[in-house]
C-alpha cells in the first residue's frame, strides 16, 4: 500500500511539474507577442528555455525512473545542452540586432570605449 | 497512469500548442528579421518540450533521442541565422 502511495505522490509531482512547464511556456509566448521592443522581446523566451525545460525534464526523469524501476537520467542531457546553447543564441541575436539597428536607424546606445580597441 | 497525470499532460500539451500558435503570430508579423529568428528559436524549444512530455505520456524513453536532435539542430539553425543577420553570410 505504501508503494501505491509513493506512486501517487510521484505522479502528482510529475503532474505539477508538467503543468508548470506548460504555463511557463504560455506566459513566455504572451510576453513575446506583447512587448514593444526587440531587446525587450529577447527576455521572455528565456523563461521557456530555462525553467520550462527544467520542469519538463525533471518530470520526465521522475516519471520514467518510477515506471521503469531504475534511474533514467537521460533528460538531463537536454537540460545541459539547452543550458549551453540558449545563452549563445541570445547573445548572437542581440549582437545582430544591435548591428542592424545601428545601421538602419542609429537609435541604439553607442559601443563601449573598450569595444573599439583590438 | 493515474487519472491525475493524464489530464495534467493534456493541459500542458494544449499550453505548448497555444504558445506555439502565439509565437507564430510574432513570426508572421515580424517586424524585423531578428524577431522572426527569435520566434523560430522559441518554436523549436516548444517542440522539444512537446516531445519530452509525449515521452511521459507514452511512458517510454524512446522519445529522448528525438528531443536531443531537435535541441541540437535547432541551436545550429538559430546560430546560423543569427550569424547571417550579423554578417550577411554564414561561412566566412
């Protein structure tokens, strides 16, 4: 009977994590559409990239470990990959946006004094 | 699968699909190219999450490789597009 209770508890936690991940994704998408400026719009997708992906992966690890009866930790590889790649994409996009805005309108902050030196 | 988890996964999948639909609006209206690239980036992360949650729903870890490949190639595509916006060419 205690095994049954543990199963219910794990599935409850999994359900909470999955719903949290979905809600975070939805909030990120809403922010992505509603904000005004591209540099503001860079921020909301990070919500889905970090906490949303963490919640989904933790749910996957918990549930698959329970249902297979052994630790299934593969989903952490996805977290590790997103942890490394999401900031790179964001920084590259921010640089590209800064470059293009500066060329198109000039209404962006000037480069740092250090940035001009080789 | 208890009756607790199944509706939760259903709700989460609907949330992901709604998020993808909303991000598609941003992808279509732009206004700038970097907005569209960011929308594509957001779309691939959501597709990855959908695959992960489907793996929970079907209680199998066979979907893990799919999610891993989506993460890898999505990053490659976003990085290449951002590089293209920065320089006008992908390979220098």
